[in-house]
C-alpha cells in the first residue's frame, strides 16, 4: 500500500482535540490514512512519496459545506449584478434553463478545480435544477475524474410561479419524479463507509420553491436511508417575510414543523435566524453553512455566527454559487467570515484560528464526518500546504497560521486528498485544466447568450 511522508513544515496545524500546532511538524500516511502526526524527527524516515514542506504551513483539508457548481457558467451576469436574492433568481432562472448534462459536468470540474487550488479537499454541492436531461450523475462523474471528496445533494424544485413559487413552471419537477430519482441516486451512489469519497444528501431547494409535502417526504426518505438533509433557510428579510406570510411561521419554526431539525440536517445561510431559532438549532444539533461572500454580494445581511458558536450550533463555511459569490476560494471565505463578524459584532467576534476551524473541523461536523477536518492518526490524509515565501505573506512570519486568514488569500502549493496529490507545486495534477476552461468558456457564452 502506498505511503506518504510530510516533513519539516514550518507549522503543522492539526485541529485535533488539543488544537496542536507543531513547529517542524509532519505526518505519515498509508493508503490514504494518517498513521502518525508529530515532529518530523519522530516520523518514519522514508516513504513512497516524500514532501519536504520547509517554508510551508500545513493545515487539514478545507471543507466546503454549500455550493451550486453549475453557476460557475454565469458569473457576473450584467442584469443580475446589482440585484437582491429574489431579483437575482428571477434574472438567472431562464438562463439556467438552458443547462445540458455536459454543461453540468464541465462547470462542476471548473468549480472543483477552483476549490482544490484554494486548499479544499471535501465539498458539498446543491444541484437543484435538472433541465434538458441533466442528472446528479453528471456532477458525480466530475468529482470522480478530478479526485475531490464529494457530498452531492439531490436538490429539487416543485412549486412554480403559477402555484406561488419563485421558479418558472417549466423548471420545476413533479414531486413523485423527484422522490423516485432521489431514491435512485442514493441507492446507486451513496457510500456510508468511513473515508468515503462520495456521499449523497437530500436537498429540496428552499421554502419558496418546494411544497410542505415534499419537505416532509424528503426528510422521511433521507432518514430511511440514513443520509443527511440540506436546504436554504432564512437567507434574507424577504425570505423571512415569505415564510411568515405563506406558512405563519418563522423559518426555524417552519423547519421544525417539517422535521427539518437535527444532527442530520444542515441549512445554508441562516442570515436572519432569530434568537429562538438559534436556540432550537443548538438544542437539536442542526448545522449551518455560513456563506459570507454571497450574503454580502446579495446584501442579505450578516449572519450571527459568533452567537451561534457561543450557543454550540455546528457551523461550517460555504462558498455558495459562483453566480452569487463569483468566486470559490474557501480560504478567502474564511477570511471574509472573520471580517464580516467583526464588522457586525466587534473586533473580538471571531479570531483567525476560529475562522480556520470553521473551514476545517466545523465543516466536517456539519457534513456529519468524523474522518476529515483534523490531522491525527486514524483520520483521512486530506491536507493542504501554503508556501510562506509568497509575496502576500511577506512580513507575517510572527504568526504564519493567522496569516493564512488575515493576508490575501493564497493558492495552495499542495493539496492532498485521500493520500493522493491533486495539487502539486500550485498546479492541478488530475485534469488538463486549460482544456476544461476552454470548454467552460464556450458553454458559458452559449448559456448566457441563448
């Protein structure tokens, strides 16, 4: 079985139970599993692959808990640049209606490449639109090709404009068909095993695009198979107003009514989650995917993440869709999380190591993983290394760990997933990225121009 030795890192950040940061640290892994972590002198001297990471900070692989990868085709669309959430959706739904299976596959590869180059090793994706024969299998194929640890969520929309929903009627699906296909992808693709590279979750899109019945039946289906549940919740004031008017409930109350709270559930955004909602999330272990860049881009507000953490709510980070963030740099998202909490709640609201923990341990917790997010024996060999000799780190030698968050977001020099090097010397090692990007540009012009 192949072995991998990492040695001489300036600092190795474990995010283990003691939150150790090891000067001159390293790790030894076999067959994608970490066997030892510690000072380099304490580790085996040889391995099939040896990475001398002197001058680097090594961290656990970053975990992305919310994305819409297909949206990488529609970044910075002019008509949607200055829109609020609902306006933005109404502008982009018709464009996304032109998606094809090949577009899903190529846009997913592009989004995954961007994540991996930022040090991300595990990502969720929320694919909720399936026109023209698109299937979740198209994004699963991309993850297998590029080598990303992947949580694919079978999203859905069933309530169109004619029924008081947001999406055009032609983009919604029959609820019976949604449930059948969700069952199919779980049975075909979900891997519940430790160190799984592929898992499936059930993810009706939002309270304003699916029915109460679909929310309830989706939860029942997910729990019958032991898979997680995901949706959007309390994203902005309009979202809250819709919930109060349509259901007579706050978003958190509506979620509770539908059995959408619990340790197997995580909700995206929760910008407008009230104090009572935070309390119920804490009591039930319900997770939150915090997406600060998207929340700012759409002027949704500042999620009370510091308050959630103080109450014990599981919180991870998400880059969200590349049409509401226009980027997918997870280390940059951690930086933005810190800055935004400080703008909203003061300079002590979140520190650099807490922000990094959101992107590692926090994300793993939200995705119900106990095998990633930390560098320790028995964990997956998922990690990223950042070269401290880059211009953006000049002058930050006194605390290189904090520098990862405070300084300009850096490209990973090395990213390793399941013991496999997927970014080597700052270059993607698993796909021919220029070829993918050429196809992506062609598809982007095609979908945006009609």
